[in-house]
C-alpha cells in the first residue's frame, strides 16, 4: 500500500532546509529512530541541493509504504533540469565535487535502503526508500 504524505517544491535555497525538516518529521511520525531520522534528513538535503544547484527547480515527494511488518518512507526527488550525462560515473565514490556531509549521490545510496535514479536530458528522478527496523 502507498500513501502520499506531502510534496515540497524546491525553488530557492531555503527550500532545502524545509524539505529536510519535513522529511525528518515524517520519519519521526512513521516510527524511525533518531539515527535513521538523521540519515533520512541528510539524504534529502543532498537530493534537494542537487535540484537547486543543477536543475534550479523541482520537488521532493514523500510517501508511506506499508509492507507488514515494516513501514517505508519513500522519497522521490524530481526535476526537469538538464539531466546527468554519465550516471555510472557519478555513482562512483570520489566524483562528488562538493565534499559535503552527504558525500553526493553515492552517499545518499549508502544512507538509504533502496536507491534508483533515472536521468535523461528531460530531467532527473531519484527514488529512495528507508524501511523501519523490525
Ligand atoms: N538533479 C540533477 N540534475 C542535473 N545534474 C545533476 C543532478 N544531480 C547531480 N547532478 C550532476 O551529478 C554530479 C554529481 O552529483 P553529486 O553526487 O550530488 O555530487 P556533487 O553535487 O557534490 O557534485 C553533479 O556535480 C552534477 O553534475
Ligand atoms: Mg550533490
């Protein structure tokens, strides 16, 4: 079962902070512990910052997944920006230019349980899921 929770537009730098906070709140609501809340928040920051930096505008969607006995938080970062030319290169460690806390997209993959990226010249969609521990 999938339930849409909310959607946060990313248009200005401050929206990154808002998306991060919204994601942390949903994670808390769904029963994630504080360590997972922090992991989820860091992943969202990285995805939102990528939208802001490289695509300018986009959105972050939050969904709840029910797969008894686990609950999942599914996060979809979507934009219509220029896309990523070499996704396989970007997914190798050491490519990230920012060197920030999130350590780029490979860092996002490590922080979450599931990771998927679809990128064309029409835009990028990154989908990640975290499952509650049972
Ligand atoms: N949403 C996006 N749209 C277009 N290009 C992107 C997007 N996200 C990432 N990229 C490209 O992929 C590269 C790697 O991204 P990332 O792993 O987050 O590292 P960093 O942002 O630190 O460079 C970026 O430098 C950028 O060229
Ligand atoms: Mg980045």
